[in-house]
């Protein structure tokens, strides 16, 4: 999934959380952030620091890859399962 803004980042993280069978509270505990932070990020209100977002992604077994999109020249972030 290519992340173009805070909203699509939230959608991607929520989808990964649900796929993992975790509640927001369980993900908060696993990633060491508050449930409120999880809620804010999932709703596209990720004004928080990128470090917290990366921590949440890692707790879901995701890595974030910054790469240039080949057909548009836009830069996006791609969420992928597993380690690179």
C-alpha cells in the first residue's frame, strides 16, 4: 500500500491491525504508545512524531519504505510486511 497522506497511512495501519487480530488497546500496549495515539493515527490525525508511527508499524510487523513512484515521479511511502 502506498501512503500518500496521513489519512491513507491511518487506513493502512488500521487494516494491518485488524488483520493481526489486535484491538487498539492491544496494539497500544505492544507498541508502547497510548490508545489515544493509535486512534489519532488511524483517523488520519497523525500530527505526532514519525518515530511513534514507525514504532506502531513495527509492532504490526510492517516496515515503511520510502521510494519514488516509477510512473509519476511522486515520492510515497510503502508499507510492507516483514523485514527488509
